[in-house]
C-alpha cells in the first residue's frame, strides 16, 4: 500500500474516530464546539508556525554570501524538485538536526543546526535537505495540521468528559446521543489514545514518503541513509535543547527517551528508514541481487521493510 493511500485512509479513520467519540463524549453540540476550537488553534498554528518555531530556536536567516555551500546545495535541489527557493535558517545548536516549516511551498523555510553542518559531508547534507524539501513538496505541513485539528478536537472532548464525570454532570443515555456517566469515563480514556495513535501513524507514513521522495531529489538514497545513521548515533547521546511540541517537525526525534517513549514516537525507527532506503537503491532492475551484499544482509533489509509496512 502506497504512503499516499495509507495517509488518506488514516485521515479518514481519524474522522470516523472524531465523529464516533465526539457524539458519545459531547453530543452533537459538544463535538462541533470542540472541532471549531481545535480548528481555530491549528489554523493559527498553520499560518504562523514558521515564525513561532524559528523564534523558539533563535534561528538566523542565512544568504548565499554567508553560507555559500549550503545555499549552492539547496539551490540545485529546488531546481530538481521544481520548487520555489525557500528561506534558509541556521539554528545555533551543536546537536545535528533539521526541519522544514511554512504553510505552502511559496512560504517555506528550511532550517539546519550548526552541528549538522559540522559532522556531515556534502552528499549527506544534500540528503537531509532533500528530505526536508520533500515534506514541502508533499504538503506535509498541511496534512499534519489537518490531523492535529481532528486529534485536538477529540482530546478537548475527552477533557470536557473528564470534568463532567468529576462534577457529576454526565448526561442521560438519550440526551443528544451521549453515553452517560459510564460512557464519559471510558471514552475519555480511549478517545485520546486512539487519536494519538492515528496521528502518529500519519506522521510516520509521511516520514517514509519524504525519505523516498528526497532520495530522488538528491540523485540517490545513500547520502540520506548515511546522514540518518549519523543522526541516529548522535540522538542516542545528549538530547537537543528542543521543545517537545515541535519534536515531530525534525528529521529525527531531537529528544532522548525510554524504549516506551520511542514506541510512541512520531518518527519511524531510523534503522527501518535506512533499511528501506538502501534496499531500494541496491536492487538492480534485472539481476535480482543486491550487489556485493551477502544473502543474510539482503534478507535483513527485506525483513526490516516488510515489518514496518505491517505496522504502518
């Protein structure tokens, strides 16, 4: 199943979850109120997220004169991707990472940390930038805003339901389709979990699509694969000074955490992303072999791709 189809199905599922749980938790009026509030907040975020996040990380805009090599790389990539030139920012942090933001390709921003430029070679930097441009091309910021709006509405309804249960304001079973006090308690726990899981699945699916699209812009997947390996090695060390609310924007999760936290990450495992990239690049069109790799290595790559396909 392609990532585009998978994303459409996940967003449709999110809509069903919102309508079903919203009817139980808040009735028709409560569901509409929560949706309007969530849409308003995410509309503001969609239009102004670039300015907010750049200010959070004290990012400074760079030009072709202040960062000529970086500008040269991204100029070549936007020509391949047929995109307008985004604004380019540098984040004053040693931890290597990058993100893209902006409401559409005409108002896009790509930001990289100083640490990323220090540890990566030209091909690896190109792979990272191509991945971020792919997010812009694929309208992932808009898709993420839609998913966040629906998830936010569900979580607001759950919060309303918990307060109603605490103060004994549960409605009767026949009142506007509400589920009564028992329904409020049960659904206020289940609904946010369901919304969060679907939202994370949407995010993971878009990361895979950006990897594949970006590899095409970069002229091959190896630069991005090597960059992801370096980013993964550094992410297991000291955490980046990052706001958790913006963690989903980065090419790799900037926060360190337990295995349970990684399980509920908005990013797929780096090992699986690298396996998919190298598996796709190493398959000759006619021979059916993977170059100089052993059969065991080839099987591991196939297993990695197949396993994550089942989960997302």
